[in-house]
C-alpha cells in the first residue's frame, strides 16, 4: 500500500518511479564528469588524538570501546553529517521527519545525534520544547538554542529516561553502532508517551540503477558487497526493505508507515531538485566511502590499508562516470505508541480473537502501511 507523504514526489527520485537522466550528460564525448568542472570535495581534516584512536588518517572515538562504533567522528565526518542533513531536508522537501508533527511537544529525543544538527533544527522549530540529543561521542557544538542539550550515552544500555516521557523520538543513520535494535526499540517504546511517534531513518549500503547502468563488475557493487560482508560479520547488517517496519512492530508500535527515498549520486538526474541532491551526495561521497568502510574492511575483514583504500577509491571514481546513474536507498519508517485506552482495547480484542494467543495485544499486527515515495 502507498502512503502519501509529500516527499513521495512524482517520479522525481523519491521511491519507485524511475529517475530521468539529464540528456546533457549523455550527449557529450567525455565519459567522466571531471572535464565538466564538477570535481568537488568537502571539509578539511583536523588531526587530533586526544582520547581517540587515530587510524588510517581518521579519528575514531573510543570511550565505549574501540569497536563500538567504527565510523570516524572527526571534523571531516561532522562536516559530512551536516551535508547529509541538508540532503535529507531536500529529499523530505524541507521537513525534518516523515512522521506526523508532534503536537505541542514538551520533550523530543534524538538518538545518535552526531553533529546535533537535527536536534538543533527541531529546538529552533519548537522553542517551548526541550530537545535532547544523545550520542556515544561528544562532537556536538556548544553554541546551541537554550532548549537544546546533549548527553553522552550508549543507546544500547538501559535508558536513564523515565517511562512515557518523550513526545517524539528520532533515530537516523546509527545502524553502524547498533547490534541490538530490539532492545533499543523496547527502551524507546517504554520512554515514548502513548500516542506519540518514533521515527527510524537509515540509509542502505547498496547501489541501484533504474536503467541497468551498473552491473556485476561495478566497483560500487563490490564495495557494498565487501562492506555488507564485514557488517554482517559483527551482527550489524545494512538496513534493507522491510527491516525497520518489522523492528517497530516487534517493539509494539502501531500505525506503522514507511517510505523509501532514492539518494542519487551525481548530477545525472534531469529534475533540478534531484540534480542538486545528486551533487551534494557526490560531495559527501568524497569522504563517505572511506568513513563507512576503512575500519570495517581493515579491522573486520583483515584487509591492508592499501587494499581497502583501493576499493574505496575505485568505487568513488566510478561515481564520476557519467554513464552510471546510481542511487542508494534511504529507508524511513515510523510508528505510534498506542494510547492507554487503545492498548487495553487491542489487548482485549486480541484475547477475544485468539483466546490461546496470550498477551499479544500490542503486537501492532495488521497495522503496517508500506509506502513508496
Ligand atoms: C552517521 S552518524 C548520524 C548522526 C545523526 N543522527 C544524523 O543523522 O545527522 C551516527 C551517530 O550515531 C552515534 N551512535 C552510534 N551508535 C550509537 C549508540 N549505540 N548509542 C548512541 N549513539 C550512537 C555515533 O556516535 C554517530 O555520532
């Protein structure tokens, strides 16, 4: 079934509609974008080893253990996270989330807040609401709105927050640091106020093309295959279709909706908004290939720095080939914690319908609405 979020668009790259290639890229002689002056890079690397491990030219935070989170959290990564936030704002047509907006919220939680940019934007949008961002790593800015604050915490531990205390909970792109999603979501369920939403928003790691322009020999595909293998080995498989909905359902959320965004790579789409998104994604890919994979490939798969670096560079180079019209999928799913009365009714109904089934009233079964944008 389709849901009708405005980010669904009309064949402009969000969801299942094919993205039309801008003819300008197909009609000249160069096979790469280099000569078009489109080469780009972002940020600058600051080198610091205070309380961190410094590896392969990047800084990894180690307070919760070296392998707790295997993406760097340095200045370069913060720049990339801010850019990725802009990409997702574009994809969601200016919205900060896909779930219905909270009504007069008093407390909002952003789990794995990273550079804190989503929490800061939400605090500005809801000045009467306290927005709390939690993260493993203290990389958030000091100058933030007075109603925004950050705490260092591991979302996989028992949450310190009281039951029924948040009006909205947001989790975006922290899959690389979570091995026990069911535990995290059961804590989120406990701490969400009845009737409020939890949103999960994760990028997959596979590349797709609608026109068959990437094939088995693609460097991007072998990159994702290697990265997927490494993450699976440590129990953190990349997000894929239907995973988030199943997790929300198991935790007890109801009215589950989901949609998939196409994160295009490069300026190839004809549509102006998607072209802009593609250029921004291109910019972040300058550091994203390495950020996501250097520790995974070297520490988990045992590759040498040179081999891992080559896999990243070849994949990055391939994104600059004009004939490759690729995108990643970004999965958004949200669900509502049933209100008190509703929970009792659901439990009663479940008992009536299946007297032997035990206490399964919060399963949310039958309430998933799969949307494709
Ligand atoms: C890729 S960043 C995304 C940041 C932010 N959510 C965004 O979308 O801009 C992932 C962040 O999640 C944090 N993280 C990963 N695992 C975590 C965990 N178990 N508990 C708390 N934070 C975690 C990392 O430290 C990192 O800052």
